[in-house]
């Protein structure tokens, strides 16, 4: 299986940076996610928020989740909000199983709120 991860900056409103994540975030690809999140949080001027669009994230392992958690801590340390947008069903399950859904701000897709979707 060809595991690939792409993180692409997307247009965003003033004060916000958006990243679209597509593919698989696992031990072999997590460096791509870490690098993109590091840039989003490290290029001045800092935004008020970094939004990570996870709608095309087909698969996320604990390595991917840990990268997101570390980015959240880094963002908080510099006063930037980090939000996950439209998480895929697999990511929703992972967030719930690990209770990480309690620490992330999550913008659901154009569906019912996250807690009501399963």
C-alpha cells in the first residue's frame, strides 16, 4: 500500500492560517505533518488561529495524533488557537477513544455536531 500524506496551505480569513491534510498520518509520514504545523506556527506574524482541515485525512495513527497534540501545545504556548476542522470518521473515533476530543477545538463538517455524529 502506498502511504502518502499531503499538507497544503489553503486561503484563510485574516488572522487565520489553514492547512488541508490528505492521506495517511502514520509513523512513516508524520514528519510531513510536523513540518507543516511547525511552519504554520513559526512564520511571523503569528495568526490568532491555525485550522487543520482533516476532511481528507483517510487514516491517522497515534503518531499523527501525537503530532497534532504537540502542535496544540506549541500553539497554546505562543497564544495561537489550534482547531481541527471536519475530522474524518476514523479520526473522530481516534479522538474519542483517546479522549483527545476534550482538548481540541473541533469544527464539524456541515453535519450535526461532533458528539451527535456517531
